[in-house]
């Protein structure tokens, strides 16, 4: 199983000057991938609660400070040469798909073909309101975005006339390094989201769950792949684990070993809610990596 770690991006870890050194050191330590997430704002009175939270604590307080994910990954790309660079996840419906395609293609170029594009639809209505996007149609918008990305990445001349976006017939000269395009992973936990993964994606950017729950969700994706005439064994899982404050390296490693036992191909740890400093995250992450690799 490939093992990754989240880059310094939010909360007390949101320090631009720490990104490059963290990325270099993580690659040298043997991590396989580096990851960034996507939050645009933290409302004072949010429309929705973060999963598992309460009205008194509606979302992780660390989310009040959040660096742009593609900027963070670009810095990491320039500082490394081997590790994969992933988004878990970009909230795709916030972005005009033409510009999203340009940004993702540019990052794949800058990194020499190391991008894993993880896309999701988010959970907070306020973020959609702030960018003038329809929260109720976020699934349909994602489907159209996937059509546009594939077209821009694979055609020399592209046009699109859809319910949400219109792109005039245009030449496409910018090409990703990875052919035919960077792997696109999708997030989500609903039956519709898992079925979309099976129909359209390289795999799932999920989170660590009890084995039975993960197996049930993954089964939906696999069946959808079969129904669409795709190979379900080609789907891959990129699983995120967010340890709680005070978690030890052995406790975290035990979760990652459990993820490995489910057959997942990749797991990464986000330690930005577990410790306060990027250096602490790298030290703890390195200890986790060592424990998992030797077990």
C-alpha cells in the first residue's frame, strides 16, 4: 500500500514558508504522495455542520485559515521529483471547468506528470452561495465538469454546450503529461456518489471507515463499474485518515494497517488536527510510516 501525508495547508500549519521543505523532507523520508484539501470560507453561522460535529462546534476550528490547494501543490511539485501530488478533494462545482482544466493541466506539467486529481462536491451550502453556484445541482454540475475535463484533455478541437456551461469551438494546445489525462478520483459517500465513481472515475478518494462500511460503499462502485462495462479491478482507493489530537504513532499505524487489510491501494494521513507544527507532523508521520512498513 502506498502511504502519503498531507502538506502544511491549514490551521497552525498554514505557513507558506514551510511547504517546500516539508515536501522535500517527506519525499526523502519515503512517503509516496503529498496531499492538499479545499475549503473556501468558514461562516460565523454556517448553513451546515461538518460531519460528526455539533452546533457548538460546527466544523474543525483549524479550517478558519486555509491556503489554496493548487498553489500549495505547485510549491511542493517544484521541491520534489518522485512523490505523487493529490487533491482530497477539490470541490469541483465551485470552479469554471475551463479554468479548472487549465489549472490541473498546468500542475501536471509543472510536476512532470505526478498529479492525482481528486474531485468532490463538498458539504457546506454557504461556500456555494459565496461563489454563485447551485448547491442543489452540485452532482449534475460535477457530471458536466467531468465531460468538459475529458474533452479538453483528449481533443485537439473542443466545444461544449451544456446546461451549466457553454464553451465555443476552440483549439486546445495545452496537454497534460499523463496520457490520456491525469487520473481523476471522486469523493463522496452516498450511493449516487459511489455509483458515479464506478461509472466515471479512476477510483475513490475516501476516508478511513470501519471495514464493513467501507466494503459496502466500495461494492456499490464496483457494481456500477461492471454495469458500465468497466473493469472493477482497475478502480483504486485513496483513503484519508484524520487522527485526533494526541493520537500516537502506533494508534495511527494501526488504522493504516486496517486500511491496508481492506485491499486499498493508498492511504494518507492528515496530521494538521493532531499536532500544531509542521515539524511535529513530519516527525509523527515518519514514525507512522516506519511502523506500517515494517509490519
